[in-house]
């Protein structure tokens, strides 16, 4: 069964992980009528930073296939930054940074000032800025390719954050030219390896591809 970072499976505001769009983080655990003298949150309610680990057969049950298909991996409950906009399935997300940032579980799709602090990829392109949602942080995932790839993508190709800043290639991934020297700066932008799906064997991008994400949990 799904592994959850708390003792029990949480209350979710939607059956599907890629539909969750909570106006207040933890909405899945809010009581519709609060008895006098008790907290408004049930014990199994979601809190920012909670994670769910699922395998392929479970992931299909958590997928709204009209949005996209989920696969085995780790999914983290976070908040989308209120200033983020223009969401696309498979976008690379970054931990929000800045002198006034106090919540470590807020993410953004805005590259400027955020690279290379990789948080995961977006699974719900209909999320509202400021709301709670799940992102995928490890495992087999859908990622967004930049419009024109630097190098041909093959199964097993390493994928990196495009680091193009604002514009059409914001929060996308790229395949570097063969023979590129991997510096520490480039290494920090590593996202994962390409698997088998769209655009393999071509430099034409702009679509999505399946990738095996780097496992952030193994890096600390």
C-alpha cells in the first residue's frame, strides 16, 4: 500500500493527486462542521512537507488521466508560490528563495534566482498560485522539454534544467551537446535520465517526455 510520512493515509481533497488544488494547505483534513472546543484539522490532515510513496499499480489509481498519468515515485505536498504563473504539465519546479522566505515548502516555476534548487516537477497544470498541491520529487515522471533541444534525446540521455530564465523555455529541461564538460554548475542542474516516449531520437522539443528523476532523498 502507499507509504505515507505519517501513521495513517491522509484525507485528500480529491481522489487524484494531480487534481489537488487546496485554497488552504491541508484542506483535505478540514472538518466541514467543527464541534466546539476542538481543532479544525483532523489528525490525518495534510501538512506542508508530507510525502506519499507509491508504486505503478497504485499510481494509476491516483491519476486523473485527463490531466496526465502518474507513475511510481515520491510525491510531496507543497504550496505554489503566490507570484507564480503560466503552469504547464511536467514543468521543473524550484524551492522559493529570497530574504523574506520563511516556509521551506513553497515552490515556484520562476527560474530567476531559483536555479539550481530543484524541488520536483509539476503534476497539476491547473493549480492556482498560492494553493496547496502535490509535486513529484522522485521516480518515473513526465517532464517538459524546451522548444529546441541542444542535443538529440535518446533513452538514457541525461536531462538538465534549461536555465533559460523567463520566456518560452522557462522551467523546462534540455539535453546537452555530446562531449559537454560537466562542471559543478551544470551538475547542480541535473534532473534525471530520459526514458522511452515522445521525441526520442530528435532535437525537436516543446512536448513532454518520461524521465527517471534524480532522487533528492539520497542527496542528503
